[in-house]
């Protein structure tokens, strides 16, 4: 038993040392100090030991409060001060969605790497403008915070679907409460519209209809899949739901709240007759992912299961030249914006 204990202690020490050694060399700035940033983004930066030199906000009243809450950070209302500081390698931006395009434009033109929360802009035209600015600036790293592409369930599902043959169908429900403070299409529905594009490819709108201005019913056609979607702000925030079922030739995938992914294999048929109706066979469900609510480790934290952690880490790693990913670049979400504009054109 002493031998086993020594192995366990050594493993824990190596794990602790690995986390402490994770240090990034560059300095970073954050534009925005809202509720979403402080709850979901700042904790990840702290865990990863990402050095923040500046926090930028638009209210001078907040400056002394920010510097008291975040020692060794310079609070400022001047974006220019950040963009003219050669020590700053990357800039995180998470402010009001209507301001993202203007701030993103300035950061990209400065040549600094950019993490921009969703939505990065308000239209496909603005997105193409940002892409053009990035090219003119020498292709700085730009990561868009559509974090659900990095959710473990979406990553696993994408890998599994690549093995499937033949056409697929899916049914997706994204149901929340009322959202009077913004544009639900760009600020809420963009998430499911983006990850179905990520999973199944470019989509054509076969049907789009609104119910009482709060529920959007869609039928989407992809190259190898057809989907039925209900996207709604007509339900409840206390019982918000996000679930998807994907039906493939070999089995069914069921995703629930970005926290579980189950595969249910189909039983065979004999001359068109389902064998399961003749022979009672025990069905085995394969749990491809489940968030463990009992063990409070980083991997079981919603910041990880919702994709925030890996999205931010991927950006900082790219800035530090450790590795690079293009799956959340401006170019990668063109099809998502085309889909949104197609839906809006049908409704108009």
C-alpha cells in the first residue's frame, strides 16, 4: 500500500507542477468588464496565468475599482493607449455586441492579435470588411468567441459523424426565456446556427417561420443532412433547454445541454422487419460524454463543458506561437453569417 501511495503522491505532484509551469510570455489587454466577462472569461485567464496589463472600460468611475480588484493591472478608458503599447501581444474584447465591429476594426488595423466575443459584427458585409482588414494588417490572429465549437460534446460528435455513411437527419431545440435587451438572432440563436454549420457544413434554408415573434422554426438542408430546429425565447430561463438528436444509418446520437452525449445503436432488420420486434435484446447505450457533477475538477466545470476554456486557451496558444487553430477564425464563420442573412431575407 505504501508503494501505491507513493505513486499517487508523485502523480499529484507532477500534475501540480505542470499547472504552475504554465506561464505565457506576452502581455494582454481586456476591453470590457461586464457580467459575462467577469463570470466566464476572467476566471479562465486567471487559471491559465495569462498576464493582463490593461483592463479597458468606458466609465472613469470604474477605474479605481478595477485597479483595487485586479492588482498590477492598469485600468484605462483609452483603447489607443493599449494599441500603441508594444508590450501587448493580444487583446480580448467583450463589450456590447453593437460595439464589437468598431473595436475589432481598430485592434485588427493595429496588427495586434484579437479575441472577439460573439457576435464580432452585425452583418456578413461587416464580417467581410473585418476579413479584408486582417489581410491588409498581415493576418494577425483573430479568434471569434463562438465557444460551443470547442464544447467537448460538439468535438466528439463531429468526430463521430465523420464516420457515418449516407444522409442524416437532426432535430435541435434551443429554448430560453424572453430576451428584450438585444438581438436574439445574433446574440443567442447564433450559437446553434453556428455549431450545426460546424457539424454538417453549409446550410440552405428550406423553411423559416416565426411564431409570435419569439419562436423561429427552421428546416435546413446540408450536403449530407436535413435538420429541423426550434429556436425560441418564448420559454423560461429557469428551465432553458438545448438538446439535439442526430439520426444516422447506424445509430442515434442524443446531446443534452452540452453536458451529455449518448449513442444508441440501431438493431438490424430482416427483410424489412425490425428484429427488435421479434427478439428481445438488451440495448446498450454508449455514453460518449457526461459531465460529472460530483467531482469538482476543471474538466467538470461548465466553463469547460460550454467551451469557454478551450476557446481562450486556443487563442493564447496561437498568440504565443505554441499552436494555431483556424476553426474559430473570421473566415470559418462566413457560412454562419450567410445562414443568418438567408433566414432574415426570407422573413423580410
